[in-house]
C-alpha cells in the first residue's frame, strides 16, 4: 500500500495501490463516455416509466402509455380482418371436398393453413412436416385413417385418442407382453420385419405368421397392410412411426403404443381447421377425394394471403 502520487510520465495521479512494484493510474473516463452513460441511464429510466418493464408477481408494470406488443398485434389483426373476411367467407361456404374445383380459393386456403401450421403443428411434426419418432411424417402417403381432404379435416377436428371427446379417432393395440409368450413375440417380430423386407423369411418368421394370423390380422389384415376403419397401420410398406428395428418392434408388441393428437374443434374455428387440412393435403401425400362434390360457386374472394384468425396444430 502506497500513498497517491503524481506519475511524472503521464501527469496522472495513482490510486495509491502497489503490487510488486506495479502501480495503477487513476485515469479519468473520457467525457464522451460519461455523457453517453448518463444519457443511457436517463433513457432507461424513461422507458421503465413509459412502457411495461418491471415484472411483478402476476403481470408487469403497465407503463404510462398503456402500450403492449400484444395490444399492438391485436390492433393490426383487427384492421386486417375486413380485408380477409371475403376469403374466410368463401372458404367457409365451400365444402372441403370442393376446394380443388376452385384453384384460387384452394391456394388461399393452403397459405392460411401454412401460417396456422407454423404456429401450432411444428412443435410435433417439425417445420418441414417430416415428423420424428412418434410423430408422423405428413409428406408421405402413409395414412392411418385416410389422406383425402375430408379425412384429414375429420382427424384435425376430432383428434386422436382424446378421452373427453366421443367423436375422437380411436385405435387400441393390446400390450401383447401380457398375452403372448416371449418366444411368440420374437416370432411375430421376425414375421413383421419380413413383410417389409427388413428380415429374412426363416423359421422364426414362418412360425410368426401363425401368431400374426391368430392375434394381429384382425386389425392389420391377413397381408399386414393395415385397416383404416380401425386406424391400423400398414406393416408392409417400410414406413415406421416408432422404428422398424428389432428392439423397437419388440417394445411396440410387448407394451403397445398410444400416441395422442389434440382435437382442434375446441381451439380453432372451422375455417382454420379447413385451411390446415388443405395445407397438409398439399404437402405431397394427399389422396384424391373419395367422390366428386358439386356445389354452387362460392362468393368471390379477393386475392390475398390468409393468416389464421384464431389459435391453431395437425396430425395424420
């Protein structure tokens, strides 16, 4: 510890500290830096007073201007609604099976569904709708309950395995670990893998064919190609929701699977669900309508991008 002194080389006083002969100069901050710092402090104080800033237990300070980003967004959406109203009315008045007959309206529905998908569906299905383990790929042509526009709309509307909704899509695979012997599970897994060319047709697969016929064919069909009436997947197309390796299939057969997709009729308006169905159908795996639908022309809609009017997600 030393006393403060004037450093002759710089003309600046020291701070009075010394470490092994090294002293620290008490160099004043540049004036421009001090002025900038003070102005920033004044700006920050003003911002805290004028805008919502300080978090409280349940909300935050409101600010003297009463401005919020959510309020600003709501105001923009309210101003946009008159421009979008004709499009929504046209989509609402058109049965979903008839949308392909009106290419312009279909494009608007697809764009509206694209916006809705980004808000509510990407969390499970991914930004490219390619899905992941346990979440279906919406780009392929593999569908449990059907891939035409009406079937997709029904799936979105009522969801999958929603116990609070009587019209939800429901399928139930038994946990065969409580029904079959371990050796029989080994055999049926070998047989299922052979259906899609993943395994060889050996003695285990041959024995598994009988186990499959007695326990699985009632839902998946004698050829293992599934049944949409009960939401049973095709086991012969090499498309797997959870995986087609032996270990994963053993777990599926032993413990079963029961994925859930929320129903959207209690969260979204019917038009947004219809637009989501049109978008999912457009991704590449959409199937043709079961039967042609003839309706009167929908009201003309102005050409504009469509965004969701409520909060919206999707599944196949």
